[in-house]
């Protein structure tokens, strides 16, 4: 099962390499990874998605918690949460396709953020499956380049991950 | 407030952290620090002959004293030479602080002379690591390093110090923190009361219980508490390779070691148990054998300070995260409160069963008629000669297993070996670290002619500092454990397990300024041991003892089997 693990990490050099190194060292798989500073400049927020059965995920979270620089950690998939990913996608757009692609982008609430005579660059946000559905709708043959941020997530309701 | 250079701050901070000895080797990036070492006398430095040995010395010191061992090495090769020593300490949860020099900050990343990314190289094998970025933070980082290394599940911590952090002419305010607090690191102080209560209820209902005790008991200094619980409940207690001595090896309730080369009765008791209390042990693959066949009837209680050790390889029924000592104390208190005792009839019939198992193998081995000794009898003789009270270190292989099986450790911290990583070359420097801190005790390194050559250069260090350890080399002219596996699994094809052209160890010991004694047959051994321990009490003695190369270590668990599937001799299987 896919899990979204969200971590408050000391904003220090080398902290990220410990998290990533742990995954490599113990043979865990990272599917997506995103990391950026928070409103508290001493902390970074790191979100990663990984696959595994309950026992494996339990080991992953325990091992992560052992890292001195991991301040707090939550498996967002254990509760109600919101997840988002941002994608910039460059697609071929010529002739009749231009209107079709524009329509599809509108349906997915994407925005065309750059235009050239034969190419549209579209920005799209949403959960991973929505981004994948968009690529499928456009058709992979049309796609020139995709750039995705990886999943960010946050719990629903009052629950917060903070110190 | 006093003004000190970075180098002086480092040495002062080490002193304030309680350091008596630094084991190390100087080099370019640490010259300022070594000058600071020279200018004081509170912290003594021991100059090794190879940096790996410095790490093992610090490790031996830590295992015998319970205090963090300290290593100091220069950048690049100095630092990378400690890697095996750091990994050894990491795997066995040994507190250690490693100070590694680094090139000047402005050269970092330029592939400068003797530059290695030590933090990167050591990252998977440390509990934590720091890089010094401002000289004034040195005291705080030292305090943090010792706190992290020695609390919770202990482990090695590296502090990487670029040379420009230690400039003699740049002085800063020195202040050593009285207390260390890290918001992201809070080792557990006590176990969960509800879980402990559940565990006690389970123990009281047990009919075929076993207490499976590991190195965590020794690390926590809780051997007395374990002993009290075992004796109070009248339960059998088996120890892991790392746990030997946490319950007296000669005690009636001891089943000896369990696992791959454990005793028949320990492995049988585990397999047939209905309740297992695992204390500071981690269900290592050398204990469990095939995990899917592990102890089919047992409910398992597991006490460990590291949550990630729990249900990692074996799912347990009652996990308790906490320091062993505190949890055992609470268990005793609950037993007092409940005033109940386990089912006496059930426990008596369980003991009857165990006592029927005991004679089946009873650590038997056959002696040769021609005087060529079996390794087992050498260990037994050494046990007698040292009254079972020596610090014994070992390297890795057959001799290690024989020492673990035949030297009955009655006290904790006396058996010092690389159990987790299995590092050849560990035993001798570890023995040196022990001897320097226990000068009045016998310290014996049980080794083989293979392992000893991995750090034999330290005989020179021993002469310089007067470290009279005893080296008991079980010389069978081959890499015994490799050879055993080749006998058992490769139809006796001894690929590269025979050591040709061995040095004359006696002459070698003498060349280093020590005493060498060769022992070729059984009748020479008692005198040789007495000479080593009494006549040459204050000298390093290298005992080169010829032993039978054909001998195998038994019992030996059958690969992929359950705990009870064992070879008991070359021909007898359970």
C-alpha cells in the first residue's frame, strides 16, 4: 500500500542526506520526495511517498524517528488528509489539437502558462491520480516533457504536525 | 569567560566530558589539536600503529567500562581507516566519539590533499555526526556527541573538524554546557506500565518459560536486576553471544548461549517454550535461524530501548520500549504487589524436561590421543588458569565460538567480542583498551593465526605504553570457520582457507620486545599459561598454541531450520 510520510526535519546541512541514505541503506523505495523550509526557519518539511505492507512501513517510520534530525513524523495515509502535486507539462499543440488540448486542460482545471506556435506548457495541480489521468487524456504521444514536484500533504481538520 | 583556541577548546571539552584516554593518530589537519593535547596532561593520548586499532581500543574500553571510548584521527585515510571500527561499535551499540580532522573549510569539496567526505562515508554506521562550522560551537558539539553516544541505544558519533576551526591564534569564549537538550532526541526513560503489567501476567501464567537475555542488559548495567528476576521466578535463562555474563554462566538456571552455536538445551528450550521474555536482545539471524519456524508455541515479551528492534524480524506479543533496568525493576515491583508465583508444578516439570536435555550434548568433544589439543580444551584450561575471572576479548571465527561456549562468564562486561559485525582484528586492540583501564586484571585476547595478523602491528603500541595483555592464539593454520563451512557445504574444498607461510609468532613477539611462548602439545599448556599469567605478569605474552585443524564448532544449527534443528557433531543431527 502507498503511504505518505510527512516529516519535520531540522533545517541543517546533511539532514536530508540522512533521510535519503536511510532508504537506500535499508532497501526501502522512495517514490516521490519533496522538501522545503517552513515558517519556522529552523525546520524543513519533507514529504515522501513509499510503498510497503504495514510491517515495512512501521519499520520505516521507526527508523526515521531514530534519526536525530527528525523532529516529528506522521504517516498521513493513516488519517483523513489532503494531497497535492504540481505538474508542469509540455505538450505538442498544432492545428486542431490546440483547441482540444486547451479544452482538456480546462476540464482538469489546468492553466496554460506558456505558449509557442507548436507547444503548450500546462500547469496542473492535484492528487497524483488526477495528474496521471490528465496525461492519459492528452495521450502520451503528445507529451514532450513532464516535471512533477512530488506529493505534498497535510492532515484534514484540527490536526497539525508542529513542535 | 576564558578565551581559548578551537584546539584547546576541544581538548578541554573532552576533559569535561570525562575523557581519560584518547586513542588516535596525528596528521596534517589535526596538528593544531595535537599541539593542544601536548600542552596539557589531564587527557592522555595513546598513539596506535593503525587507526582501525584506535577505534577498536576505544571500543574495548567502552565495553569494559560502559563509558564512551574516544578516537582521534586525521582527515582522509586517517578517518577512513576507522570505518571498520565505527561499524563494529555501531552494530553492537557501543558508545564511541570519533574526532576526525578535515581539510580547511575553504578547501572542502576541492579534492584537497587528504580530503574525504567523512560524514558521508560514515553516515550509515553512526548514531549521529556533526561537522564543526564555527570554533565557538566546539564545546557544545562535544557535549552533544557524548550525550547522544551514551544514552538511549548507544552508538558511535563522529565530529568532523576542519583545520581552520582549530587555529592556535584565534581565540573564542569557552563555555561547556552543563546540560544538553535536543528537541528531536528524547530517549525513553521508562517502559509503559500497562505493557509491563501484561508482561507480568503472561510470565505468571507461563508453563514453559525462557528468559532470553542479550547485550542490552549489559549495556544498561542491569545484570543484577536480571539475575534477581530470573532467580525469583525460577525461570531458565539463556544468553546471546553479546549477553554472556549478564546472568552467571555457571549458575544453575543458565542454559548457556543460544542460537547458531548455542547449547542443545538452550535451543530446545526456546523451541518448546510457551512464553519467551526477550530482554535487550534483538532476534538476530544468528539466534533465530529461519524466522518462519521460530519458536512456534511461544508468546513473546520483548524489552528493548530501541523501538525499531521490536517486531523487526520476529513479531512479538507484548512489546515494551524502555531501559531494561527500569522495566525489570517495575516487573519485580508488580510481582511483589501481586504476591503471586508461577505455577510451581508446571515450572518443576519444565525444569525436569530441560535437565533431561542437558546431557544429550553437554558441550562434549573428543580429545586426541597424540597430544595435539582441541581448541576447546585450551579455552577450558585458560578458564581454570584465570579462575573464570578474566576479561576475555576475541576476534572472529571458530576461536570466538569456542571462547563463548567454554569460558563461563559469571560477570557482565567481561566478554568482549565483535558479535554483530564479526570483525577480525578486533580482539587484540580491544584487549589493550580494556587492560589500560583494568591494569590489575587478567586480560586475554583469544584469537587465531588469521585474525591476529589483521592488527598485529599493535604489539608496538603495547611496548610503548606497557600494556601487558595476553594473546592466546589458537593456531590451526587455517581460517577455521571458513574451513568448517567448506567441509560442511562445499565437500571439503578448502578454497583459500589455508594460511601458508605463517610467521614465527614467538620470534615476532620477541622482535616487538615481548614474550612469545609456543605450545605444541597438551602437557605444555598448564606451565605456559602459568608463565604467561604469573611469571610474565607485567609483560605482553603471545601464546602460540597449536590446535587440531580438523575440529568443528558444535552444536551448529542446520541452515533454514528451526531453533531445534542442530548438528551435534560431524555425524549426529537432531
